[in-house]
C-alpha cells in the first residue's frame, strides 16, 4: 500500500484534512478497500508530517462518516479498519445536506419521483409475499382511525422507505430515506395547518393502497404511474 504523502497543509487547510485527503485518495485509487487496516497512528503521523492528534481527529471524522471502525488497543492507531459505509451513516449525511442546502422544493420533489418510480419498478418484479410485509404494516398503521397527524406522517414516511428498501437497490433506498426524512418536518407543518384533514388523509390512504395493490400484482407500469401521480397530487394539496 502506497504511503506517498499529499501536499502539506496550506493556508486555510487544517492538518487533519491532510489525513482525510490521504485516506480518500488511497480508497479512490484502490490502494485501500474494505477490511484493510490503516497504518499505525505514529507511522501515519510521521508519513504525512502531521501530529498524532491530527490523525486521531481525522479518524473520528471518518468514523462519523461510516468509512472506518476502530478497535481500542489493537495496534498503534487503535486497529482502524476500512469498512463498508453503513446505510445509517450515509442516510444521516445525505439527510443533513438535503436539509441544509435549501434546495428548491420542486427540485427535491422531482428527484423523489424519479427515485420512487425506480423503487416500485424494482419491487413489483419481486415476490410480494417476501418483500412487502413492512409496506403492509405501514399501511395498517395509517388506517388506524385514532391516529394523529404526526403518527400518520411517521407511517407515511415508513411506507415510502419500506418500498424503497424492498426494491433492493441500497443507494436508491438510502437516497429516498434521506429525502423523505428531510421532508418530514415540512410535511408535518403542512399537515398541522390543514383544515380539511379528513378529506386529505382519506385521499392519501387511498393513494397508498392503490400503489400497494399495483406492486402486489406486479403491474410495474401502473405502480410507477400511481406513485408519480401520488407524489405530485399530495404535494399540490400541501403546498398551498
């Protein structure tokens, strides 16, 4: 494994970023892959001409991103091992960036439609008995007559996330989850302001049931059409 150091820190560039850049460049070059162990803390600090504290700070950042895991006491760098990015870490990172970037909501909706059309297309080609139990469970929660608006919003989110997960495309599922979670509070705010709540919730339940039925009977074209129609019509009711 190459340990050629990157350029030293320059103006506005902190020492721990040198370590991050080195790890990123090694991963992208194929020199580091899942299961590989980083050099010991002392060795990496000497190679990159940074302090051991900078190495530790970089490792903490990489752990937060789900790129590495560290075992205390296993080697000079704590046994820091490259790991596959866990879905939770990726989802949280995407969710924060979607929320903070202040993307125009119409842009978010268009991307969401593309992702969720993909998800229903994928899951409609699978055996529904094996892949739709979580989707059905979310629908059953939404059907509870005493469910409040926050509970309905949570079940609505669970429905869309379960469909994306059932499709089997992990990246699409993580992106869908991130986008849907970033919309959770804006949607809930609109739910709370609705005067015609009973009418809207009835329509949303019907939309979800229709999507579920199309997926369960493997009608890919209809499932995609219904999903896009649902997302557009639901947002048009809420975005007033």
